[in-house]
C-alpha cells in the first residue's frame, strides 16, 4: 500500500498525530509519504535533517516494522530546471531506495523527482545543500555589484542591465 499524507508539512505535531492514528493499521512493506512544499518559512526549509520528525519516526518505529517512511519536499519553480514541457513540479524525496523504486513511476508521471538518499531526512539535507550552493553562487554577484557601485557609482538597475546583456551574449 502507498499512503500519501498531505497538509502536515510545517506542522510536525500534526504529522505525529496522523502517524499515531495510522501506525497500528500499517503492515510490513507499506509506504507512507509525507508530502510537503517549501512555504517560505526559514525554520521549516532550513531545518537540519536530523530534526526531521519523519526521520525520527522512521528510526523509532517504522524501520523495525518494515514500514517505508518518506519525506518529500516540493521545490519552488525557480530552483529547478525541468526539461519536459508537461512536467511542472519538482520534488526531493528521502527514504528507502527499494521502496522508492516502486514510487518512482507514479511520481515521475507528473513531476521531476530526485531521490535524495536512503533516509527520510535526506530530502532536508539535499535541500540544505542546494541552498548553500545557491547562496555561494550569489555571493560573487553581490560583491561585484557592490564593487561597481563603489568604484563607478553604478546603481542596482545598471548592474541588472549588465547581467541581462551578459545573458544575451
């Protein structure tokens, strides 16, 4: 069985309540996916992967019972490059690889999905790494804009036009 839990992302207590209600009904081999989305809250997005309620429940309860628990994080459109025109969503998912293979055809039918690793918390970890890379790439641009502003009295709009020209060759 494949069970998707919606409406609990960002509310760990609510997910724990759902898990407590659902847990006794689950059987070995069942798959439970906490479906989530980035919602702009730094507390949620930047949560360290070891603090993931799904990761902790997986270790405390699910793994020993053979239940496959996943955390799936929807990525904002500006964070991904999707090559298929009919695919408009992108997700990172963390959980057992073998069980992921059974979910893969379903998920990839409508979204670009990256398997972040064999534990539920891996989706948080991969998201954290992605943001670190984004911020690292952004830093040189910010420093160049500041240098141009100080040295040549450029304003931000001027830097924007320079970058636009650069992008267009």
